[in-house]
């Protein structure tokens, strides 16, 4: 895995983890808006905490994926998953 692939993988995992972390520990407002009656906006969204948690979760997941890619546990170079030549084998 080169540095560009690693960065792109980190960004993809980060955005996916962000959408998983966003709804945690949120509560709608106690009193609805007088005009629209809307209560969907969280009182205290804690976005900084959620960005930090997302980054930590992403770092752990990325390191795990990096370790698997760097090891020979899953390899596209040899074994069952190997790409064969156009000549047959």
C-alpha cells in the first residue's frame, strides 16, 4: 500500500465511521420550536468529541487493515487469490 492509497483509505473509513458515530449520545431538544414544532436538532451535538472519537476509531481500523495488507495473510500475489497470467497458469 503506497501513501496515496493509505490516505484515501483513511478518508473513506473516516467518513463511514463519522456517520456511525454522529447519532451517539444525542437527544432532541426538550421544547419544540414555536413556529414549526421541530424538535430534531440536538441540544448539544458535541461535534468536537465526535470528530476525536471518529479519528480514534478510524486509526485503529486503518492500522488493522494496513497490517493485513502488509502481511501475507491475504495476498493477491500468490495462493488461491493470485492473478494468473494470460497464458493460463
